[in-house]
C-alpha cells in the first residue's frame, strides 16, 4: 500500500492549523489518518515564529516503509534541517527578496519625487 505524509487542515476561518499525518495515497485530505506524526501552526506567534512539532522517530519509520512526502511537508522538513532544503524554498525566498527590493525602490523614487516638488 502506498502512503503519503501530508498536511491535514484542522483550523477555522482566518486561523489555519495543520496536522502532519500519514494517509493512504487515495484518501481525501481530512480523512481519518493512519497516524498523526506532527503539527504545524502557520500563524506567527508573539515572537514571529511559525511552530512545527514532529515526531522524527515515527517520520523515519514511515519514510523507511516507503511513504512519500508531499511538497509542503518536504519544504517544512527541509527548513527544519531534517532533510536537505527543498529547491522551491530557494525560489520562494528569491521571489520575496525581489518583491521587497522592488517595493523599496518604488518607495525611494516616490520620496525623491515628493521632495523635488516641495
């Protein structure tokens, strides 16, 4: 049987919360899991941290059994240091960096125009 390690949504409107679960590959997202091996809270707390808790022993067991990781779970585990960093993490970081640079340059150019007018 093919298993997947994936995120199962367990939150409410405007407050997402995910369980990291093991499911058979054909089951829907929130189907009762074979096993829950962790949690992920994507909302930043007071210290601007997104909390992830994973039982790495059970994760190793399921990976040894041949369970596949979904892309979001692979990215989380790459950022945690358990796996190599997922390539999409680098792509997303570069896109955010370029967007921030663009906003900064636009803000700088608008300040320059405002100061020239006065």
